[in-house]
């Protein structure tokens, strides 16, 4: 049986992580997609994960002596750039990893550790550029090992403020009716574009699938569905949305190409 390896945050994470959470489900979209493909699913999604953690999971999970172009495909659903992950060593003077599930501190789960960091050292552009580095690193890793892959996103994670591609063609609509391009700091905006654009040129955009004409992700796809119950009470897709999203992915030409 061939393998489907998936990586992401809670929108990808397997069921059973915490049955007490309201967004607990019997099986996320990787499980249903694996059933449709008749593939074995190795799902490394984790609730609250940022893109540093997701990239590390790809590197640590994919044993290239076991997974290759003939028996595996990889799908990565990138998370919000604003999320921060940090590795905690067992002998670190600031704390211990013994009580952590995965030896990582996650800004969404360990808020107390991050209060000072988020207040003083967290900038959106910095996190966005780091996310581009993670995407490029995983992209090159998979290409170098000849493993077919498709990148998805949790939502629109490519912000118009720094990101050249959407900014050039829907800038005014992105800023909204009460803001115009002229109200922005032009020097800061242009410097952000240059810093991001050089990295964006290294990304193989054809290996991304966006769920709308811009840069939509799973979140945007769920919002577009004509269903009465789409979200759990804590803002996660319902089981039905996971099942429908898996069928949506199954019929994508990009997925059919991975299987060929």
C-alpha cells in the first residue's frame, strides 16, 4: 500500500488528540482522502502548530530510505505565519521539556511563555519571511528526494501588505473601502515587497493549490460552502467539512497529477 504523509495544524491533525475538545472529530481530511485513494495515512498534524514545527515534522518524519517517489505523496497545509514554535531542550536552563508533549513550546498553547516575546520581539513581516524560508526549505527537501508533493494553506497566509503577487493585482480591493494605497507608508511597503519578493521567486507556486482565485486555504473553502453547520463552537471545521474537503482534494487535477 502506498503512503499519504500529511502535515499541518489542528485543521489537519488526526482525531483522538483530545476527545474533550469541541473540534474533536472521528477523522480529519487526511483520513478520508487516504480512504478514497486507498493509501496508508501518516498524519503528523498538530493543533496550534506553527510553520517552524510543521517544517521540522517533515524533515523528522520522512525517512528517504522508506518513503520515495514510487510509494509516497506528501501534502503540507501551512499554518498562520504569526504562530511561533520553540524547541525546548531537556537541560535548558529556562525550563524542561519533560512535561511537553513534543518538546516544543507553541505560542497558541503555552501563552505564558510567550507574553514578553510577543510584546517585544514579534513582527508580522519577520514571521512572514520566516514562513517563506520554511516553505522553500521543505520544497527543496522534497524535490531533492524526488517525493511528489502538494502544498495547501490553512487560510490566506500570504498577506498583501508584504507580498508582491496579490498586491500588484488586487491592492485596492485588499485594502478595503476605507483604506487606500496612498494611506500606507510607501517606503515601508516597498521595502517589504522587495524583501519578500526575492524569496517568493524561489517558491514553486505550481505546487500550491489555493481554494479560490487569490490565496485561499481550507478556512476560506469552508466559508464558501453552502452548508448549515460548517464550524464547531471553537472555530474548527466540522466532521462533514473534513469529509467534503477530502472529496474536493481527491478530484483536483493537482492530486491526480501526483498519482500519475
